[in-house]
C-alpha cells in the first residue's frame, strides 16, 4: 500500500527555518521530520512513498538523490584520483516517488495530481509535519472493515494553557488546573486511509482537501474516523520543533519504534 505525504506548503509559521527549506525537511535530531515519518511507516511494513512537493521541492529531491551520503560514513581520498569510499552504505527498503505538485497548489489539488501514481488501489496519506505512535495496522484494519472512502485519524490535543475554575456566580476563581485532554475536541491528525474514489471529490488545484471534499464525504456517510488516544504532535512552530527535539534527544520519542 502506497503512502502519500503532503510536503509542499510554505511553512510560514516556522519561517525561522522554512525560508531555507520546506518544513518537512526541518530536522529533529540529525534527520528531517519527513525521514521520521517514513521510518515510522516502514516499521509497519509500508515502504512505497509518494511525496507531494511544492515550495523548495528540489531540496527534497536532492536529499533522496544523495541519501547514502547523508546517512553513511564516507572517505574522500583526493590523493588517489578523488576516490570516494563508502564504509557503511545505509539503505532503506523504500521506493520514493517525488512529485512536483505545484507551488501554490492546495492540499486537495496535490492529492489529485498524484492520481496516476496510485492507480486503482487503497492508499494512505498524511502530512509531512506530524509524528505519532498511532497503530497503522489497526487503522488500516478498521478502514477495510467499512465501506468508507476515507478514514482519518483523530486526536484530542488538549491545551498548553492552564484552566481557571470559576464559581457559579462568575465572580471568583476557586482553583487552577491543567487543561485535560478530554476538555478539548477531536481534531484531524492526518494518518488517513483512502480509496481511489476520493479523487472524484477533488475538483482542481485550489481545492482544500480538509474542506469541501471531506465535508461532502461526511455528508454522504463515507468519512470514517479512527480515534487515537496516544501520542501525536505536529511541528507548526519553532516551539513545537524544540519540544520534539527534546524528546528525541532524551531518547523518549514515542514515535521511535525502530
């Protein structure tokens, strides 16, 4: 089953780094978050990726073109005819198709543009800026047990601010507490499974997938949900990056299952 990763946005909320590279190429530890996402899927036996590029997509193409240079120990011997010796050629069991889906194309348009690479097969899709410890096998299993065209994963993000407990007269603060996860609603976390019929719900490059296509699927009763109660974190801001890097550096990253 192929995995489509949306990696073409401008990443304006993390412009400290995205002015140099696309957001999925911003590193957590020593590797882009895109690599972390792909490694996670690979641990479940899914190794066929289609990456939808846009903004600075050449950075992603160059990364995979020189993948072994990024991940291997190499000796450059200029005294011996500029010989290059690869000491430990790190190879992944991946097949990676990198597609230029347009600079200003919206999420739905990017998905539509890779239709010819999908064929008539069920496929998965996620965003190139979020990691999780979601059980991919259970997600796929649930989707296959229904007649839904799309099954999306949902999480309760909680909140980063404390909550005030206020008295019934709305006059006094009677306590403080951390905002619990259950205080928040469910949101779309990506990590979707889709049938090829989804392409019929996308009109053009300007189609935002999370709006009309998903809304229409929901209205028709063809949009399923897989509730995930574990870890999920997107990398929208520099603060999010530091949070993910801290977990990775402490060897406490929930998505590191390899």
